[in-house]
C-alpha cells in the first residue's frame, strides 16, 4: 500500500492563531486528511525569543517570511501575520508566484487585495484559501462560496466582530461605560492594545466585504463600505433602547439590488427577541438570505486560538485533498468590483435621541419639524434619567423611532431639528437593523 504523502507546512505568524495551529498539529500528529499528513517544517514571526505555549526550538526558523514562503521545504504556506500590506502581502505573493498553495486568516489582506491575489493564484493553478478570515471557526466562507453556490443570495447581515459584541454585552449587563469595558477587554485579551480596527468597525468591514464578494460574484470592494464603529455608543442609549424593546449590536450587512451593492457597518438596533440580539459575549452570528433557500442563520465563536486554528486546519485539509475551485465565485480575471449604492438612497427605520430643554412645547416642535421634513414617528419615549451623562448638556432626553424613510430625508430632518432653539446638541442617530 502506498505511503501517505507528507505535506510540509510553513507557518508565518505565531500569535494566537499560529499558536493554536501548532498546538493542534502537535496534539494530532496523525492529522492526515485525504491520505496525506501535515508536518510543520518551518516557522517565522517577529520575535524568536517571545514566550510561547509550545516549543519551537526544533523547528527551522526563518527571519524573513518571504524566505519561508519560497523555501523548497515548504509545500503549503500558512500566513497568520496579519495586516493588508507589508510582510504578509509580500510573503503571500511570493508563495503564489512560486506555485505554492496559500492558507491565510488575514481578512484585511483578502478584503483589500483579494482580487489581485486571486488572479495570481489561478494563473499559477494553486489554491488561495481563507476560511479563518471570517467568523473564526464558523464555516461562513465555505457556506457562501460552496454550499450556496446553487442559490442567488440577496443579502447577508450579522455580528462579525467578537470584541465589539463583548463590549456592548458587558455595557448592558454591568452598567459601565464604553471606556471602562474596553479597558477590561484589553486586560482580558479580548481587545488589542490599539483597538481601532475592532471598535472602529474596520475589522467587521473587511469581513463583510469578503462575504459580499463571495455572495454576489464580484471582487472585494472594501473601499466602498460605509463604516461606523461603536466608540460613540453611550450607556444611556443602551438603556433607552432596551426600554424600547431593542438591543444595540454592531451589524455588518451587504444588500444587493438592481442598482448595485450596499455594504455597511453600523451600530444597529435589533429587537430583544431576535437571534442577533440574543448573541451575547464574543459570539458571532450571521443571516444569509437566498432566493431559493430563504433565510439561514449561523452562530458561533468568531475568534480565538482554537476555533480559528480549526478553520486554518480545515483549509490545509482541502489543499491536501486536492480541492480546486475559483478563489471567489467566478474566475478571478472575470471579476470586477461591485457597483456601490449611494447610502443616502437606502430606506430604513431609525432611533433618534435628543437632548432638549425641559420646557413646554418642545415635543410639539420636534414632531412638527419631523413631519415637515417627511419623517413619520413610530414610537416616542420620554423619561427622567438618574445620574445624567455629560452628553445631555444639562437637558433631558427624548427618544423616538421612525417609520421607514430614505436616509437622505432623515439626515436633512436631523439638521433641521439640531437648529431648534430647545435642542441642546446634535441628535444621536442609530439605525434599526433590517433583519
């Protein structure tokens, strides 16, 4: 009987995911999908001496990830460095040009350079796989690219960043501010020392851009995404939204229409009983709506050493099994970026919070101004607030939700409301998720 082929794997990046992958392969020396066997034959990282939960002393070390990517001892190159440019991009390009399969967890690289890398991979006839780039251990990429290829996907929406979900969940549960919970998340390792990519919404935007490309048969178009993070979400809004029957989540969405594709990341309101509202802590959750399949919901761990390493291992297994398919939905040379839809034309419901003077006639003035602008009020809430935050500027809050309205009309109405003498600050706008 023929001996199984040994696949020599080079791993660049030994952070959380790299550590998880090496630990997994060390604990499963018999990992041999499709009759092959995966063996680590080289590693690279920024620091060789950094303490790690595994011993790398016996593994060949490469200071330069490009050298690892092109080494004759590397059959599969695994890129876990991160970042859209720099060493990660250089190493992946080098591996593909050398005709080596690439597995990566780098969502920024794929979202910003996926189209050009796909062309390079397909010209060389080698796989470029990135299951771990979106939703960690939840096979969202495989589901959209393979399982639903027979359907026409209309929209994708969900929670794609576990750090933001953890922060919002803890703010509601403990009554602490964004800054306090963020500091705790950093101490616990849920948030980076520089949390901008997560709390700014950019990480989620990279992921939804990838899913949009897979779902709609186009090249990733990260530059067209409309992005708003959670740094501006106040505890007061979390509490008032709950009184209205909603929970605030950072929702990433991609919707296709005859005009093109709208990709957005925003703090959004989800009804308390909705599955997205029920996904707490660091969980990720995703809705996919197809013409034939209807709505599909998946939920699971979106990050972490174990889940993400499992997704990397699954991609390595696909390479070893000889899986051949386009990097995205169609041959890369035929892909073009989607046509972005003007966000001002989108229609949806909204939450508005105003800080106003406590005097007669204010509610009537606000209602009249909204009506004149063409915005219809769905619900209204006014209640006293204990220990009022500084953002109220000495006023009292009134909160309202609107019926569906064009975003351009809503923003014009907000400008008019902000100019009312009784309104002390610019109204706070949050979208109500269309889920």
